[in-house]
């Protein structure tokens, strides 16, 4: 039986990729086949093979299925800005209709454990009024929420969890990631969450 999840976060730079790579690693260590997608990524570097994103490469490195980079990250953009803005700058329209097929093909490869990692937070815009949340809804995957532990994380986590549930998707679980080592009262904040 295979399992697949959508990974989102309370913000950008809060450890979604670290958590996703760790989950993929743990699944492989248990003998499960793994696959992952980062459907859209900005902050990509030009290489001889084309644009490459560090997060997508980290996910690819934990995939046991033989996947091409483009299968993991079909939409890659150079500027380190919101994906919808980066796409607009090069004349690409990001829509759920365009993002769904490559992710569905990857999921159809039948890995025992698959992850789809969003960009930024739950409601990151694609174009028009569509967001990455709409992609998750289109995929009908349970959601894992990565909470960046820092001042304000309780509100961000509760708002994101509510938005996930309001979308009709199950919140499969959440992971606290200590992004601010100087955070005051981390144990109390964790207990509250």
C-alpha cells in the first residue's frame, strides 16, 4: 500500500525540505520506495543541465525511484522571489491545471512513500486567484504542516491548520522545527501547539 502527503509550512525558510528529506530518508531506511515532487521552485541556479533548485535536488537525492530532475521540479525559476512573480517575469502562467499532470504522473509511478512539497506557505499564489492550496486540493493528499518555531508561530500554525481543514483536506500531522534558537519559552510554545 502506498502513501502520499503534501508538505506545507507556516512560512518560507522554516524547514519544509529538511523535514521532507528526513521523512523520505526514514522511509528508505525501512525498505520503502520513495518519490518526491517540488512542483514549483524559485531561487534556482543555472547549471549546464538547466535551472536547478537546492530544495528539489535535496528531495531528488532521497528518492529511490530513478527520476529525472524535471519530474521532481517541473517549474523552476531563477529569481529568489515568490513563484508567481518569478513565473510572470518569464511569461509563464502557473495554474493548477498545468501543475497537476506532472505531479500526478510522478505519484502514478507507484512509490511506497511519496511527498509533494509546496513553496512558502499554504496560500502562496500561483496566478489569478489560485494558490498552492488549490494544488493540494486537486491532488487530494493529506497534509503535513511544518511549523517554524519562532515568535508568532502559534498564530501562524493555527491559521494554517484551520485553512488546511477548511479546504477539506485532512491534516495528517505537524512537525515543529526550531528555526530561531533564541526563541523565548520554546517548551511552552510547543505545549500550546
